[in-house]
């Protein structure tokens, strides 16, 4: 489990063994992304 890293890093998934970049974010960025994605509903709304 990752809890808000202070610097950029990469992690390796224990299941698929792929590596992923992890970037630190602030609360304002998280709020913006949630608003743009409508808290996940945007992905499930048909056009």
C-alpha cells in the first residue's frame, strides 16, 4: 500500500510484474480529477 509519496518513484506489481510510475499529487489535483471524472460516473455514462 502506498500513501502519498513525497517524490517520483516506480513500483513493481506483485501480480503482473509490470512497473508503474508513481507521482506525488496534492489534494487540489485529486479534487480536480474527481470533478472531471464525475467521481467515476463519467466512465460509465454512454454517449
